């Protein structure tokens, strides 16, 4: 049976269009994937609000992170959800205030966790976590550096805690957590206690940035990448080498030690930023620098760590404990050399924001505590609609640790401890240093904010 020339042409057109559609679908899919930015979240440990030159410190040397701020936007009202490590970090992974999961303090030896009514590790049975969400959105995920959400070697970590990979990471190498780590400055295959490892302490920023750069080189161009790069520095122990100390010999011993550590961490963050630029990934990589809480009130940090005048330090739920640096860089997206002192932001916002950038919907019944703050990446001021809450179950009445609860709603922040009938109310937009307690003249507002906090508390596990 012969085919007429007209029918032959029609058949060719149909076949051609079928292949074209398939190729078009592949191209559209590829284009869609490429519009998802790489995301690198650098989370330092005990790095105070005033521990950067760009936040006003005249003594530290942090040219690389300062340059990152000059090439992006820095924020002055970014909050973590606790004045200590583990609860602050849990909110990044869950999008929840840490008390929802009984994470009230740092994960410690089992007996102390029991005493604090805490588990030995972050609940690994939740319906979603930030890295798992990014995996589902097509991201290659990694966690390099500090974990402190369970595990990390005896005496301080449960050897049975799940490895970070369980929460949604393709690759991990961590400390204060189980799984592959380092010994000195070399890779090590299994969990180990590390705080007595002098070489690792001196090398931690270098080795974790090396790992991050290697991961990026191996995966660039294949799929979008999500990386948590969580530094040790400037958390104790601080044992900088003589070479690292050299630029700060004119300072006191505490400042020499602390500044040497900050400068070393800054240097290696600079290496990462340069590598991203050299690989041509600047325009499709969102980079964020922040810290898990304010500077410590012990060791060299007590003298050298800075809150830039904010009241309180690590452990406190005053501003100096929970307001930290937050710098965002995304070339040709985020405005350069901008300071945003109006947007009120929090670690609970990161999960919904990153999910939005990854173009993935979160389950409506998960009840995220944070908000999608993607508008800041469009250089708009973010107007918060949800309150921020803090709970601290271990107050020390005669110190800045006295508050057992705090709530921030719009411009107002209330701190209180009902056991000692103490209340402090501040208009943070006008008084970020918490100097002028307005509770006495605003009793109705105090009552309203306390009711807000107690209503939130009702939904928490006991």
C-alpha cells in the first residue's frame, strides 16, 4: 500500500512534533530546576551581634564577612529562638519553636537531659525537616560542621542518636553528632569526642570549609545544592595556634585568643566565597551568615565577645542572647551594601522561606511557627504578622537569666518571671538596648502579651 506525498508529510510533522514536545518538556523541566538557587546557610557558634567589623566592632578583623555584607544586605533584627545552642538549631530544621519538641537547653549527658525533661536527640519522626524538604524539591543536601541535635560521643552525646543523614542529608561530616567526623585535620569515619583534640580545634573552620568547597565542586551543574555549614568558632575550647595569634599580640590575652579565632573563621569563610565566585555560581547562590546565640559569658568571650551594647549574652533571652548577625548575599538579587533595621526575622522563618525558593509546598497541617520571608530577597521590608516566643526553664534570679518567658509582638517585647513577680516591657523599635522598662505604665499591654504567651504555652508538651 503506497502513501501519498501529502500523508507522508503529515506523518513526518506529527512525529517531529512528538519529539519536539518531549524535548520541550525536558528543556522546561531543566530550566525550572536551574531557577532554584543554591542555598548555603553558614551558622556560627556563639558569634555575638557585635563580633564583626560591619556591626560596629573596631578591634576585630573580619574583612571577608564584612565584604559579604557590602555585597549584600545585613539585618539588625534577626532573632534565634533560644539563648543556647541546641534549641536554636532545632528551629532551623523544624520551623518550630524548640519547646514544641521539648528542646529546652543544649543536648547533654542522658541524666541531665532527663532532669530537664528533654530527649537525648531531636525527634526524628516528624513529618518534615528542612533538609528533607529540600531533598524532595530536587536539591542535593549536605550538613558540614556542628550538629548538637543529638549524639557526638560519650560523655556528652548519646551514641544511639540518629546520624544527621536521617533528617534528610545526602552527605554529612559533623562534630557534636554521630557519623563521619575529623581527627585533627584529617577525615575520620566514625563518631568521636573532640573537645580535647587541639589540632582539630585550631583547624575546624578550615576543614569544614574544605569539605564544603569539595561538595560544591563535585555537584555544581548537576542539581541545586542546599548546604548547612555550621562553624565551631568562636565556641570554647579556643586554642588558636601561635601563627593565628600573631596579629593580636597588642591586646589582652583574652582578646588575643578570641580575635585570633574570629579572624581565622573569617578567612575561611572568605575562601568559600571566593570559590563560589570562581566557579561562576554567584548569581544562582544565596549565602547567609548568622549565629546560634549571643557571645558566651565565660572564657575569653566574657571579655572579648561583643553584643554591640545589647543587654545580656548567651543563655539570656534578652536581646544580647537572641539577636545575632544576619547577612544575606545573592548577586544581582539582593541589594548591595544595604542595612535593614526594620524587618523582624527569626530562625523559624528559614524553613518556609527556603521551601518557597525551592518551589515546594509545605503540608498545611504542619503548623509552621515561622513565616515566609522571601520578600527580603526582593529587597522589600518584611512586616511580621506572627509573634515570637521564648521559654527558658532554668532561670537564675540574680542574673540576666532571670526571665522564664518572653514574647515579641510587633514593636513590643515582654520578659517576665511570675515566680518572682517581675515583668519588663520594651518598645524594641525605639529601645533595642532594653534600657527603659515601660511595664508599670502599660499594664494592659503587659496582660495582653502575657496571655498571648500563655495561649502559646498551652499547645506545648508538658
